[in-house]
C-alpha cells in the first residue's frame, strides 16, 4: 500500500471526511492483487469486442460517442477493460471453489422468465382484453401491439428474458404461480391493470458464465471486507498507517 505510506494524518482525515479514503484503499488493494496477472493481446481483443457488443457499440461513431459521454479516451478505456479482465481471471482462479455454494444461496435471484404483458389503465378495458385472449378470440401479441400502454407494446407484449426478482414483487409472485402458457386475470399494479401470461421459466444453472459471475461476486465481497479492515486500521492508527 505504497500510496498510503506517504500520507500524513491530516491527509488521511481529509480524504476520509470527503468519503475518498475507502475508495483509495480499495483501489490500492485491487491494483496490488492484479498487477502481475498476465493477459495476452488476444484476450484483451476478445474482451474489448464483448464489451462493445454488450453496449451495442457496433461502429466507430457509436464508440466515439460512448467515449465522449463518459469522458474517456480509447487508451483509458483499454486500461479499464484490462483491469476488469484481470479481475475476472483472479476471481475465477481464487474463488471458483466457493462458486457452487454462492450459486445455491442466490439461485432464486438468478432464475429468469419470459412473459407476455399488456398494461392498460382502464379496469374494464383490461377485463375485455383478457376475455378475448382467454376465449382465443384474439392473439395476445395483437392485443398487446394495439392496446398496451407500456414499452412492451413495441415488442408485441414480450418481456425478457429477465431475472424473475427484477419484476415488481406482485408480478414476481404471480409469475411464480403460473405454468408456462398460463394466462392470469388482470391485476392492479402501479396505476395499471396488468394482463400476464408466462411464456417460459428459465431456471439458473451453474454453467461457466454463472461460475464466473459467482466468483466475481465473492471477490467483490472479500474486497469490501478487506477494505473495511484496512480502513479501520488506518483510522485507528496514530502512526504511519500501513507498511
């Protein structure tokens, strides 16, 4: 923690006063852990392409716009991505043995669903739409495109795949009670009446990507604990904080 060695008590107090000391310690721990992890040019290129794909940065114009909006240069972005890549590697190598346990604890939060949704403000209109769909007089997709008052209107009512617990608690509870293909009667949520049909339930599995996610979460948890330990050590010490 070389950057902390040179700080006097006044500097430490000032950083802590403005909420910067914790972030500094966390950054120092991370840098010390990751600095010697080797990454190849091929790994960096693949990671960069995945980053751009995830954020829909598919051409130079969209990438330049992203850099400008986030006050980045391409060199700074590459450094950030290199750190993120090293973090993924370190997390996987050091925490994957605990990933299954973490997964079992979090599985309910990781399960995803695909469902169809129509939301309208008028209670009687919602009932009328539900009857037409339930009696197979109309297709759900057609009714969603025509009558839904939410963003799902543009997707023929389809929502997802999304984590189940990302939904409104009332919607989440309803989705848990449905079988795939089952249509629920309208329910009031947030000023709308919602007509919902569960399309597909996607239980989470401990594949390679999920193992990586669990390993990274475990690293972040450890880093937070280690940061708090070192922060308390710095703040309680009246001498030069860390050697």
